């Protein structure tokens, strides 16, 4: 029974926190689509169409990206157009993936126009019909850079981090279970709730996580002395430290 609950909860967490294309503000389009010998103007067409749907198209030079995109690649949706040509038909597959290479949206288009440039562009226009208007959620905070600096203070939160060994935690008000979904994410869940209390996604810094709360707010969490800590956003813009002690 317990295994069934965990499996169901994992599915619910995916649904609850699964992102969609409209959640993003920024889209990165490569200089060259790898499955094409020539872009056939598809990059320009794609950029123009997405701008019309209120997305901000990022330049190839990442140094020119805005800070919230440059400091956290998970705020950026990566676009690609794949050549799916058959013998008599120009076909494309339009894909958008997140920073973990997870497919967010895929759409196919086809054209009977024989000329490559006109035919591929016609197919892409059809594929673009499935894209949605940008309605971005709050940007994720900057990733914590990985560092081997051993001169850090021993009182630093990060340097004092110790991964928990228990699967049950409590902050004195609510009892939660830690459920590892895969190597990149785990959830804290309350028994009987279909939506997890929080989902933790790994960053480039060991034992420091991006945390998505059940109320859809995004913050930072980390391990400390075998406990799990979440920085809870407050109405005044500050953060309070919520400690979940292992049981």
C-alpha cells in the first residue's frame, strides 16, 4: 500500500510542478539547426513568430544575455527545428527543451511545397500553431556556483552541509517524508496529500537545491547537519529559515 502511495505521489508531483512553454520568458535559438545543411531562413522565421507571442529571443553570445537568464540557464527554453523530410514532403519537428534537456513542447509540421526553403518554412509555420503565448512565472534564483575554495568559513551554511540519512522530517508543525524521484530531484510530502509540500531540484552546488513550494513560489533549500532547510519567502521580501529535522 505504501509503495502504491509513493508511486501515485510521484506522478502527482510531476503534474503539479510540470512546466509548460508559456511559463518561460526567454527562448534560445541556435545559430545552426544540426539536422539541416542550411537553415533555410527557419531561424529568422522562428524568432519572429516567437517574438509575436511575447517571448524574448536570446542572442547566441551568452555574455549579452540578461542577468536572470545568464545566472540560471533553467530560466531559458531551448528551441530546435529538426529535419523530418520524407521523399516527397518537407517536414519539420519543432522542439522546446528545458535546462535538463527535458522536452517541454514538440510540434510537427509538413508541406507539399517542393522547394526546400519555401517548403520547410511552410512546414514550420504549421508547427508553430501549437506554440502558446508567453505568460512567464517567477524566474528561478541564480544557481550557486561550484567551488573548491577550502578557505570558506566553517560557519558557512554551505560548508556545514551534511546530507540527511533519514527519510522522515518535521518542523514541529508538519511531518513530511522525503521521497527521491530520481538523481536530480526529490520531494517532501505529507501523507495523504496529492500535492507535495515541496520539490527539490539539484543545482551546480552539492547539497543546494532550487525548491518549488506547493504554493508555486520558488526559493532555495539545502542540507545542514542532517536536516533539510528551506528559505521561506515572506511578504516583506525577506526570508525565514525553516528547518526540517530528521526523525
